[in-house]
């Protein structure tokens, strides 16, 4: 590792519905352990993603009363807000994603569904001191899904009706083109996303943390190369400054699958810790805050993949903390992480 200062991760998404990064089957004990660890290492912002979503023609929800086996909380969404208060977090509530609406091109119904959802849930959870922000959950759709129209419509509703709440989004750097396989160049992304989205939402969007989408660090014959990520941050920073949007980074702590190597095509396991270091070092000098997708699936010792605990240990070393903290909070031997 280079002896380079990196900004610590101070926020994480909370994914309670989709199992692409591994199923944890966590109970209250495991959730509490994760909150304690986050509190100990400075992660104090939570972005609740996909609180309602269509999956295999069914609607699933974080408010499903069957999703907890302990009496403290009626549902997982209740639990996140309760623990957010207990551990002095800042919580951003994300909205629904209607796959049918998107596939049918019914983008106006998608806006209406989001409005209805936010109106109800903001009223339901407004009593929680931790509830300070709203997150527009749509991330990286190509333009022909009316991605920009939907997000602009939702942001307008949020600012008009909940002006006390900060707003947050996390689209991908590069963004998929209409064929869903190729992506915008830096210049295309700045131009198209700037003219058709970021400029129109100036005054509506407070923070934006683009997903970095870079899978591996560039190095040839021992010499570190340019992977293009710094250029994205620099150009996005110029655009966001013009639009009054604070630039953050969404550092993905998962790796995209390599089906040709025998891995399932839709399973996203933890990244190599050297990749995490590369991402942190590229983003730190430019962005105001670093968040991740996501601590609970990719860095917690409680998750499905054993490498998550080791990624956490390596991250602790990067920010000058001892992996022995893992034993203190999770009750597992830190020797396997040293």
C-alpha cells in the first residue's frame, strides 16, 4: 500500500430486500452488531434502498410484518429507524421501483407511485430524529426509460412537500446506453446527464454520490496506471459545482461477476481489498463524502461470504484502526483477520 491518506467511509446503503450480494438471514443481534461497528468507525449515514420493489412479478416490501422474528420491531423498516435513533445516525429513506411501470414506459405512473409512497412513509416515520433525508432510488436506467423525467418529477415533489429533508441520488458513472451493454464516455455523461438532468434539478438535489463501477486497479510491470476514475470525479465535480450539488462517491465494495470463470451471473461478492484502497485513494482528494454499497452485505462478518470480514479488517488497517475491533464487537477471534 502507498502511504496515502484516504477519506474514511461515512455512509452506507441498507439493502433489506434484494439478495444479489448474499443472504445474511440476520436477526436483531446481528443487526445491532453491525450498527455498533459502524458507529465505532464513523459510518453515521444510512441510505435505505429499495424499500418496495417488484421481483419475479411480485411486490416485496421492507414493511412486510413477517420480516422480523423479534418483538422490538414490526418490520425491518421500523428497525432501521429505531436503530438509527439509538446510534445517532442520519437516515435517508428511499422509495419504490415499479418494474412493470418502467417496462411499459408508464413513467408518469412511476412518479405518482413514488409520490404516494413518500407522502405515506414520511408521515409514518417523521417522529424519528434520525430521519433527515430522502433518497430517489432509481439509479442507472438509459434515457429511453424516461429515467430523467421520473427522477426530476420525484425530486420536484420532494422539495415542494418536504423542504426540510435533504435529497440524495446515486446514478452510475458511465450510465448504460440503450442496448444496456455499452456506456457513456466521460464527455458524453457530463454533456447528456448535465443538460437533461443535473442542470434541471439544480436547487432540488442536495447530494449526489455516483457509483464508481470500476472493478479493478490498473497496474502494469509494477507501475500504477490510469483507470479513468479520477477524470470522472474531476469532470463531475465541475458540473456539480455549477449546479449547486455536493459531490460524494458511492464506492462499490462488491465485484461484478465473471460468469466465464464459473461464477453465477447475478451474484456480486466482495471486492479485493486492493481495489477498495484504489477507489478510496482516487476519490478522497476530490469528493466531500464517501459512502458505500454496502457495509451489511460486503463488509460485515455476519454476511454470507467469509471474505466480508477480511475486507473489513483490511479497511480498518487502511484507516489506522486495529482489526481487533472485530472481536470486540462481533465476538469472533480477530486472529483470523490479522
